[in-house]
């Protein structure tokens, strides 16, 4: 899509750092929209400046776009000036690559890095033309998926998410996107599609569980599944061979003198692993 055709072209000069919203960076991938089985918008609920520096975001972008069956584009939370312009003009938040509204994708995948970005998730959904609450979404609305460090305790934002991936997303993201898109194409009802996703390791579908308020903490906690064959607890998904996960070279930090390559030593007896990231042969 050329700059002249971009929906923001007539006013993007009015906001700070217009390049945040136009895409076209070195290393960006623009794939054939109609040639993909599943179209994913990787949504980072923070500024472009922060999201573009996140290595995990780039890894998922590469993995999804390297697969001929899937397409991945990006969207970031707009700064206040751009949000005001979009609301004033009645325009949607669009992806960086093809400038398509978020509502046009099969899957919108949010990266939950900090609890304080939860409200940005709601803002991006609203600007993207997607109903805020999961229960309000129709058959043709995208799957709103989330993952990341705070996805292990998602109840405050669970009413707004269709599914949550607990654990590593490198192997599961494409599987979820393809399963959702294929089931939708086959005419399977949204509720049944969600039940299918709940059968995948690491996938928590909030609408399929009852919650209660814990008397000791006052927190909302998962109480029981509401349907048969819905797992409890949800098993955390892990990449068994992290060293085999490809790291994008095009967006590697040139200042390190080499590609970023994770060297992971996981203690399987503990909840968390110890991760050492090496860059160009030097510890970061």
C-alpha cells in the first residue's frame, strides 16, 4: 500500500513521530493477504518505540511469516495525539504492514508484558473495531488472544479475552491461528471453536471456567470448568528445544556485533527457568 492510499496520509503529519504508524521499516514483511490461511495481527499494547525493541515480538513475527500458511502484521498502541485524531475522524487503528483495521484479522494476539498496559488492550480493541467483551463478539469477529509474562494471572482482563496462552508461544501461536481460521472457514460456531482451542496445551479459555473470589486474598480465581473435557489446571506450554527457535537477523541490534541468540538453561523442577541471552558472544 502506497503512502497516498494510507488512511492516515492526510493528517499523519499532525502527530508526533508519524513513522510509528506507517510501517515500511527495514525487515518488515508484507505478504499476500489472500494467500494466507490465517491472518494474525500481533498487537503490542504500548508505544511503537517500546514494542519494536521487544525480541519476543520479533520472534513470533518471523515464525508466523516464515510459515506459508500464516501471515503476521503489527499494531501498537497509539500515542494520545494519534488516538485523538482517530476518534475525531472516526477512523480505525490499522496494522503497520497493510493498513487494515484490526477487525479484519482472524486473530489479534496481544503481548501482555505489564499489568499497567491492560487498559491499552481495551483502547486498541475499541479503536480496531472489535467488541470489547468476549461475550459480545459475533461469529465473524477475530479471536482475541493474549500471551506473555502476565498471562499467567489474567483474571482482571479475562472478560475481554477469548483465549490466553500460558507459557511459550513460539510453537503454539501458529497452531492456534490455523485451528481458528480453519474452523471458522468450515462454518463451526464460535463457541465450538473456543472449546476446540481449550483442548490445546497451554490454552486457557476464560468463558469455559467459573471463577470465585478467594476469601483470603479477595482475588478472583478459577474455580471449576463449565464444560466437559476442559482441563483444570491448564498446563503451561514450554518450548523443549529453545536453542532451535530462530531469531530474526534483520532486526537484530547492530550495536552488538551479531545476531541475538537465546541460550536457555531451564530448571524443570521450578516454575521459572533461568534465561541467559547471549549477543555476539557477549553476555547482555
